[in-house]
């Protein structure tokens, strides 16, 4: 059976797995709601829990790091 990298998982767990860092829950919620420089972390609420995929976390990191400083 092929492992699917796009499985939904709690936002904190997905971020920790991809970025290997522990980010505060409120920071993750803020990145989802308001974003960073207009770039939002895509996530969905399922059964009251905020979930996302590893690929969405990678895309968020890629896009926020590609943004020019001061832009």
C-alpha cells in the first residue's frame, strides 16, 4: 500500500513533522487566520480540530520564504 503524504492531521503535528520545530498553537492559528505577509496556512476544521496536510505546510513555508524582504 502506498503511503499518502496528503493525509489530514492536526495542524501542530503536521508542522512538527515537516519543519521539525515546535510552534505554539496560537501562532499556527494566527498563520491560518491572518497569514504572514498575506500568505495563509491552509487548514480546515474537522470535528472541532484544525487540520492540514504536510504538502500545505511545505507550500506555506516555501511561499513565505520566497517573499522578498520588505515587500
